[in-house]
């Protein structure tokens, strides 16, 4: 039994280029999946960090908004007090000019402005503001009565309001 080279070639398994291509494809597929999974988790971690950062920023903005809303309430109350003050001094001028109807209207507008000063309105003594509003709304300017007394009463309201505003800037 002579073995020839052709016999040995027949018994050896032929080289399979298909197997090499299949193995290379599987390796490439595994690498693609690994890169995809790595990118996915890396992206998720960055997303989580961004979410945390944005949540912190939203918290800071909400704190600032809360402070701004409180400041707005305080400034609105101060605006009502300044309006009432202006109306009281205008009432005094109207009395001087003997414009009784206009004086009465402005006095009631001043009382209404004082009544608008709310409970969360800064450092103002709300009880004194309420008392001043009630006193101004109950006052009725009459033509036949003594003007000096009425003017003095209106200027007294203005002085009380000035004192109230100066103690609580």
C-alpha cells in the first residue's frame, strides 16, 4: 500500500473558507454588540448626570421664584400704601379747594387701597393698616361742617400712614 500524496489530500479535511468567514462574522457581531452595550450604558450614565444637574438647577430656580413671589407681594402692598398716601394728600388738597365730592371719593379710594393690603404683605402692621382703612372708610366729608377739622383728620390719617411706612421700609 503505497500512499500517494493524492490519497493524503483526500483524507485531510479541506480548508474551509466558509468557516473562517463565519468565525470572522461572529467576532464582528460580538464586537458590535459589545460596543453597542458599552455605548448604551455610557450614554445612560451621562443622561443620569445631566438629569441630576437639571433637577438641581430647577430647584435653584424654584427657590428664586418663591423669593420673587414674596417680594412681589411685599411691593404690591407697599404700592397700595403709597397710593393711599397719595389719595389722602389729594383729599386734603381737594378740601382746600372746596371740592367736597372729589375729596370724599378720594378718601374712599384711599380706604379701599388700604383694605387691599393683604395678610402676607411684608413687615407692615396689618392691624394698624386695617384700623386706618376702617377709620377712613367711615369718615364722610360734609359741606356744612368745619373744614379745618376734616382736613386735620385726613392729614392725621396721612401722618399715621407715613409713620407706618417709615417704620417698615
